[in-house]
C-alpha cells in the first residue's frame, strides 16, 4: 500500500470514493461502536438511504463496493461469514475523515 501522500494513492482514493455507496459504507462503519459488523447489518443500515432495494444493495456490496474498499485497506470482508471489519487507522479512513471535516 502506498503512503497516504502518494499522488497515485490519492487518485485511487478519489476514484473509489466517487461512488455514494462506498462513502456511505465508510461513514456507517465509522459511526458504529462495534469493531466488526456483518454484511446483513450493513445492508440494513444503508438500505434506508440507498435506492435499488435490499437484494440489489447486498449484491453490489458483496461483489463491487466491499472488494474496492478492501483493495484500499479500508475494510476487511470475509466472503464466507459476511463479517466486515473497519480499519479506522487506514490511509483511506484518515483521508475520508479529513475530507468530511473540511466540508
């Protein structure tokens, strides 16, 4: 993983976080008090704000959004159990926190 000042890493973060679902995932995980949640719990949390329905959201999280966040080391996702672990100290998470405080 590149340092968080690496221009390529910043570009990758911006591309990843362009999508509102990925931003919502990170915000939802950052607000939770538990270190680990589940895909189902995340769907329940996000379903109120995301269009497309619960099943579509679950599929997109499993196959698209969580893998992209995993690639940036923002989360770990266990495909078998559905466990999602947030990495608050990752460069991605620090970047998101900084962007949110700048708005």
